[in-house]
């Protein structure tokens, strides 16, 4: 089965819990999502949800940026993470958790008389 949203929706990354990376020295991580509209990222159009800086820590958190969704009909959401230069990033067998928030966008209308 799948979810079929109606109207206009946006998606945002609320939080992410990353295990330590084996290399330990990443400049940043790009978090991509297959239901996000594409944006320019490192010179390419990609479905980027969030760039997480090296200085990220769990106490400061991340500001939530809501982005347009590329589809309103889906049965799963795929998240993938890449580092500088589009290199795949692996956390080996460690677990990564993230929270996504989908919100419906209501457009106010105004009539001039």
C-alpha cells in the first residue's frame, strides 16, 4: 500500500542521530531524500534535504528547513547520505535515526474589492 497526499505539502528533517563515522573527519554530510524536489548541490541538481556541517552536535540541533515535495504518492521514503565530492558515506553496521516532518501548506487567499 502507499500514501497518497492531496494538496500542497512540504517535508523537513527535524533531527538526525548519526553514529561516529569510521574516518572521523568529514567536512560535511549531505542528506538526500527521494521525495524532495531537486536543488543545486555541489554543482549538480540533487534531491538534497539538508547539509549537516562538521560542527554539528546534538545539543545545538538543526534548524528545520521545509522543502517542496517532488511526489505526493509514495510507499516509502529513501534517505541517502554523501560526503564531499558526492562520495558515499557508510556508517558500516551502525544504526542511524532521523525524524522527518511532513506538513500541509495552506495558502491564504485575499480578494480585493
